[in-house]
C-alpha cells in the first residue's frame, strides 16, 4: 500500500505518518517548505514533496501511483487554500484511489446535523475572526468539502470533534450526524483521529460517508456501548 499524506507536517499529519509506517505502508508526504524540519523524525523512511498543499504540480507528483491519499483540510488564509487542496487531490489522484479528508463537526453533508448553540456560536466567532484577521476562512473549508461530497471518487470525509493530546485510546466511534447522543462528550485524542483516518483507507463501508467521530473511551461512547450490551 502506498499512501500520500497531504499536510504531513502538522500534528494530525505526523500522527498519520506514524500510523501508516507502523502498517509498513510506503509513505509520501506533502508539506510546506518551511515545515520540512518537522518531519525529521521520519528521515529516510518517507519521501517528502515540498510545497503548498494547493499547488497542483506538487500534488500531481506526490499522489502518482498512490493507493490512498490522506488530506488535512485546513481553512488557512483567504485564498481558497482548502478548496485548492481538495480540488487538486480530487483531480489528480489515480482513479480508484481511496481519498480520506479531515475536517471538523461544523461541516454538514446533508444538513441533518443538530448543532448545539455552543458549536453554532463557535462557528460564527471563527467566521468573524477569520474575516477580520484574514487568517482563516471557514467557508473555504465548507466549499472544499462540498466539492468532495459532489465527486464520484472513493472519498470519506472524517469530521473531528474537539481534540486533545494523549496516548491512544483506540479507534474512535462515529455517527452520521452531529447531535447523536453517542457524540455528546465531544472529545477525541488527536492520535486517534489520525488512526481513524488511516483505518478508513481499508474500510469500504466508509466510502461516501462523512463520519463524525468521538473518542471510544469517552462517557458518551461508553454509555452507548453499555446500552447495546443490555
Ligand atoms: N484543532 C481542533 O480542535 C480540531 C477540531 C476538529 C477538527 N479539526 C480538523 O483537524 C485537522 C487538523 O487540524 P489541527 O488543528 O489539529 O492542526 P494540525 O494537525 O496541526 O494541522 C495544521 C495544518 O495546517 C497547516 N498550516 C498551518 N499554518 C498554515 C498556513 N498559514 N498556511 C497553510 N497551511 C498552514 C500546517 O502545515 P505546516 O506544518 O506547514 O505548518 C498543517 O498541515 C483539520 O482538518 C481540522 O479541520 C481540528
């Protein structure tokens, strides 16, 4: 299995590199020139393509011959960075490749998610802060995911809850819709978000799904497991 990790130098990206190497996958990473040093721990074990993740020439070379592409979609800047990244991967990955994208719960595939007032408030605040500072563009990440949802590629969009650091607790559980009580705890270890992304490469049940995930050891996940055992 050869996989490309687009956005490999970030926190999520580095966890994904680690999980992929642990499975003996051949790993290719794309990261910005100034961030190459963040991948020093993997020197000699992965191939790095340097450049912005929305650079089509870089993506074209990086995803060539890859069976899977794991893409960190980030709403940085005001120049359609997330959309450009997603579109490049959708257009240039080899036909039939498994494509896994990361985002947050704020993305909705079918409009049936039930967001808490806190989540709605956080999204509104992020949109305004992004607009005023020009640092982030939530609507760009939404557009990037809309394009993925509309594509006929073999995609999965993994929607992360709030994140925390710490040792792995195991594969997160998921639901199709935010608002499902199983997700109530709204916390996932970042290392396990990465685990879910990498495991999704081989889980065809997740093709054309947008799972909203939560840690498997959180109270809401454990409560659901206990109900099922009764
Ligand atoms: N943070 C959360 O609480 C949270 C919650 C739910 C879902 N998520 C999702 O999880 C994924 C990873 O997010 P994360 O917050 O954990 O961050 P992360 O893993 O550290 O990744 C951040 C990414 O953004 C890149 N980046 C940083 N500044 C940039 C800039 N100015 N221009 C272009 N790229 C830039 C980083 O590249 P460099 O290494 O080159 O800087 C890295 O690839 C995202 O898809 C996010 O939507 C995050």
